[in-house]
C-alpha cells in the first residue's frame, strides 16, 4: 500500500518502522520480507524495499490487499486540488 502512494519502485522503510505500523514483532516483518524476496516479488536491503513484480505481489496478497478502504485503488483521486478546494 505504500507503493500505491509513491512514485517509483523504491520504498524507504526499516523493518522496525514496518513492525510498528503493523503492530507486530520486527522479526515477523523480516520473515515476511524473506518470503516475498524468495518469490522474487521484492528486493529488500537495510531500510529499503524495491518492488520487483507488482502484479504477482498483488495476486499473492489476494483479498488482503484489495479490501475496500485499504488499497490505494479505492482512495479518491484529488489530483492537483488545493487544500482550500478540499475544505
């Protein structure tokens, strides 16, 4: 979901920060990233995750990714609106 909100394939996040966001142990994040690397969906290295195969990553996540209100696809596109226009 971070990838949805960024340009490019690189996401600068530490395992510790991901664990805090998800409410899990850091070691659980490391294990999950190793699985995703083993499937060649991502490349992970000290504070950096690079998405290698977005389509397969989405398929692997299945319903957990495309849940209403969760994925970037269901978020409204505000485009170039100013903050004044949004209020």
